[in-house]
C-alpha cells in the first residue's frame, strides 16, 4: 500500500488565502521509503502576519518561487493513486482543491487520492484529550524539539512517525525491498499474540494471600470513592 503523508503552509486561513509550501513523504507498506516532495510556492498575495509567526515564511522569500500552476503537474504525479495521510485533512484538502479549481481542468483531490485524517483517527483513539501534532508527539515520545517553527516537510515527517506509532507500525527507513519481504505481516504479528489453548491449559494458576486480598479490596474502595457509577458494583 502506498501512502503519502502531506502537510501544507498557507498565507492565512479562509477564503482568498493560498498555499505557499507543500511537504510530502512517502510510505510503502507502512515503511518510509526516503522519497519526498517539497515545494515553496509564490501565492501572488501577502502572507498574513499571524501566519508568518507560525511558519516563518516571508513575502520576500516567496518572490522568486514558482506559481502553483507551474508545479501542479509534478505535485499530482507524486500523490496520485496514493492514500494521503493528513492531520486535519479538510484544511489542507480545501486549499488544494481551490488551487486546482483555479487552474481549470484539473481534478479534485478526491479524484486522484483517498484521504485519511489523522486528527479524526486520534480523536477516536484518544477521546477527550488534546490531539494536536505537538500533543501527539508528547504522548508517543516523539522528539520534535527541533520544530521551532512549522514547516510543511518537517511536519509531514513528524506526522509520519506519529501515524505509525498511533497505528502500531514500523517507523524505520527501509530501502531494501528484500529486507521488507523478510518482515512478518500484520496478520502474522497478530497471530503471534494468540496463546495456543493446549499451552494455556498447562499454565500454573497462582492464588493471592490474605494480605494481597486486603490490599486489593482497599484499592477498589479507593477507586469507588472517586466515582459513583462503577462497573464492578453492577
């Protein structure tokens, strides 16, 4: 399966704003391949000061960069047929679709890719918690200390690590296809976690002594005092 982890930076938020940076990294069979796409874009408009504080990209820096129409074909060639992995996908896809529509005759993102929103996924896995990219890095122990400003390529690389940790997969860079073939599949890994019933039947069963039982009951009482509706009372 080919996935492209994508991030963009823009001149601001809302109608009339444009993409100024695109960053993508490629995953094949849940492994980073080392292939990436990175491009700055001249938006032909000024960058909002608030946005500049986030990504640090100035109007002067963008003056000599190509227009989106000049890089659109290469960008589409890199992402087409893949599953895009994006944090808060409606934001980035919305900007991409407006850029494609302005060129006329270009497809919408959904016509050339499927999209996985890691923000939606994170909210399902960690309901009621903060699920920004920085919060997820802290939760999964991913070092993003070098991320002083947002940048599309850097953020896509960090998101790739977050996505693979969040879904329980490999983050190592693998360029040798033979080595990939030697890796167990996800189904094989799952099977390895299942205990053979004949082995389980012979496992020793240990009881608890009175002191351990008293400690357990005291702990349950403490938990019960923190919540009125506990399942073990039902």
